[in-house]
C-alpha cells in the first residue's frame, strides 16, 4: 500500500510539473504574441522630430548640434512617408524650408546646400498665382496632419439653388491645391522668426489662381469648409456632390 501511495504521489508530481511547464509555455507565447502585435501596430517606432522651429537654410549638422532635433516614439501608423531613421541621412544637408516644431524630420525637408528656396512664399508662386491663408478648425483641417508641401482638396457646404428652391449641398470646391505654409509668422523671444497656429485651429496658406481664390473666399464666408489630404500623384475626381436627396 505504501508503494502504491508513493506511486500516486509521484504521478501527481509529474502531472503538476507538466501542467506548470505547459502554463509557462502558454504564458511565453501570449507575451510574445502581444509583443508582435505591438510591433505591428507601431507602438514603439522611433522617429526624429523638430524640437523647435528649424529655419530654411539651417544646416542639419548645426540643428543637430544645437539640440533642435530629438527622438520620439510614435505609433507606426502615424509615421510620415520619408521619415528618417538615422541622423546620418541628413548630415551635410540644409533645411529646404522652415520646419515647424513637432514636425517629423523627413529626407525631403533637407536638401543639398544651394538648393534652398529663397524669397519666402513669393518665390513659391507661379506668375499667375496668389497665396491665400485660411484659419481652419483642427477637425476640418485634417487634425493637423497636413504638412508644408502636401496637397489638399477642399469640400464646401453651401446653400445652392435647385429647381426654384434651395438645398444644402456638400461638394468638392477646389482640388489638388498645394500647401505652401502652415501657421502664421511670428517672432520668438530670441528675435528669430517662427510660425505659430492659434489654439484649436490651423492656418493654411495655399497657392492658387485669382479665380480659385475668389471661389474659396466666397465659400468660406457663406458656408463651411473641409480639407482632405491627398496621396502622392492623386488625380482630380468628378462627384455630383451630396445633399439630403442623394445622401443614401
């Protein structure tokens, strides 16, 4: 009986060890799975951002030495196209345009010396273009994700005539417009020029023809505007607009 009792205890001990091993393996697999999910979701991707404004023409080496560029962890899904992964990618180059505080550093923002756009916004306009600035709320302004050099299309909500009556319609007003500046020019405490945005809003400066400027200002004064950020190489779209009669 003693041997039988000992055998049972031995079997129970072996079973307990096996169950503990299985539990440990399952726990390791679970933790590894969560780690893989975190990597896929980009919860720990390191990017470089502008700690302070970096003025056009500023050498990357100088900006790095002055601590104007720092590392920051962001979700992978918000990493912008062309974001640098090493400071060596911009060494020996200069800022092609003014880079705003908090903006992710990309390779296209830094150019070879001598390629800096001079003359401010005026130098970025074609002969038949004007620059127009609009103060837009954060949500209509794509939550602040638009950067200088991006292209946007603009939807307007207006009351328009239809069949002797009027209706409220939302439709694309202007498409594929270039953003040439974000924020308003200001002077920092040290006397250097910088750009800032009013709290809760964004100031977009766009390049367009005089006729487009008239349409945009009218729509801004008479209704509401929403901006959409376009991918590289996007083509204009032709839509009928949306109203209560065709929303579904």
